[in-house]
């Protein structure tokens, strides 16, 4: 994925290698099945990684720096469906303190036209203002990986 600024210049590149399994937490116990996202900012300079961790039920991700040191952990809910916002907690890897979250905002049923007019998803990413800019870019990458793994669905087959 290429993320550009308002002048069209690419400022962040996200790369994820193909994996056979999509949203299964226990498959991440094997290195060949765990999803890993590489974040480059600027393009050509790796600033961090988001790596799926082994879990029985709950989705867990490690946010790592360019040297694969774990900086943060993202903890998702066991069930990623529902009719309210879905929160993925972000904690510090050193002391398990909450430092932010990634939230999938669910459309309200009182606004049915919004769902009819768009297939866009709405996410929120929060983190400390003092967080290093490279780690902020990696957190944005984590948001896209979570969206891909849990909320994107293949297009419905066309009927003619």
C-alpha cells in the first residue's frame, strides 16, 4: 500500500507478504503463517514492523522498531463482530500500561443511508502525542493490517 501526501508524494509504504491463513490467531504460532507488515517511511527505509503473535482466541500483535525490538502490544477482543465499536488496546511492551487504541467504528443503525452510499470503513487510531514519528507510522500500518485481517471481505460473486 502506498500512502501519499496531498502533493502526491509517497511518504509511507506498507508491505505484507502473502499468508495462507487470514484471521486465525493460533496459526501465528508458526512463523510461516504469522502475518507481518513492514513499514517504510520514507520509502526504502524500514522504520518498523507489525507482527501477529500466537494466541488461542484473542488477536495479539507486536509493534516493533526497525531492529525487531518489541515496543508496543496490540490486544484485540476475542470476538470482532457486534453492533458497537470494536476496540484494540495498545499497551507498552515494557510495563503493560495502556497507551492508546485502534477502534473500528460501527455505523449507527439510525443512519442507514450511510451504509447504502459507501463501503468505506471508519477507524480511529490514538497514541501519545510524544510517540516517535516512526512509531506513529507503524501504528497507522497496524490499523491497515487489522482492517485487512478482520473486516475486509471478498467481493460478492456477480450474477448475470
